[in-house]
């Protein structure tokens, strides 16, 4: 009698990691740290607007020639964009799937109320949605110019920023999104540290302080730009 051949294969390590809750949390943590690094660099770049149009426009031009002559024009910028998009997608998909898995695991409502979590914890999901919508608007406004007010000028980012923050809705959208970002970073950094094994009891106070400082610095740093335009400090 012929021996039956096995057709089933063991799932790959990548698939096993992706399918497990621990794997998804790890992916969320790593992708979140990648985005956090980008946010810090992006905020520092945004603050160059306080040094005038020449400095800010020169910085925007440098982003496009970064890596030359080894890399061609805008190659480095596109590498950053691809990595960032991958991080955002992995982060969002992992968060959604973990949320659905959590709901399926406890379909019935708790008889007793759970202790109230911190405000940042309870708004992480809504904050993520707000930030996702903001990213779309931000790209359409200052990258493609599709929804930009007053006529988008390619190669003149300083004036484009002034135009956006000269409108009430541009300021409202940006400030609300940055407040949501601050809460997201505050809780997300702590969660990432816990997931990656850095959140030990002896480091708890230090990690919470770092999370609070990062959230505050990023929020104030980003919001300072529209406030400066509104008050005439940058014009």
C-alpha cells in the first residue's frame, strides 16, 4: 500500500508571529517607535519655520536632495515615505485585529464595571482614527495641494504653511490632531516599553516620565507653528 504523502506545511515563523497576539503587539510596538522617531525629526524640521522663509524652504529642498550624489533626487525621501507608510499600515492593522480579537474573546458585557483607565488609554482607538484622518488631510493639503487653501505653490512650503494656518479650520484640524497625538504618544510609548520587555518595576517611573515629556514636547512643538501664524509671529 502506497504511503500517503503529507501536503500540510508548518506555518512560517513570520506567519506564526503575525497570527499571535504577542506578535501583533510586538509589531505595534516596533512600528510605533519608528513613527515616534519620525515625529521627533519632523517636529524639529517644522520649527525651522521660526528662522524665516529662506531657512524653511532650504530645509524642504534639502529633504529632496538628501543622499546625493549616491542617491538620485528624492530617492531618500521616498525611502522614508515607504518605511513610514509600512509602519502606519502595520500599526493600524495590528491595532484593529487586536481590538476585534479582544471583542470576540468577551462578547458579553462585564457584570461589574472595570476600574476607570487613564484618559489616554480610553481614547487610544478614537485617537488613532483621528490621526489617520488627519494624515490623509495633511498630505492632501501640504504635499499634493489638493485641498490647500489659497493656491498651492510647489517649492514654496513656507508660504503653503502660512496659507493653511491662516484659515480657522486649518488651525482647528491641526491642533485637535496634535492633542490626540500627544495622548497617543503618552500611552503608546509606555505600552511599547511593556511589550518589548523594558517596562520593569524599577524603571516604571522613568519610563512614565519619558512618555509624558515626549508627549508634551511633541504636542507643544507641533502646535507652536499654527499658534505662531495666528499671532503674527510667523508671517
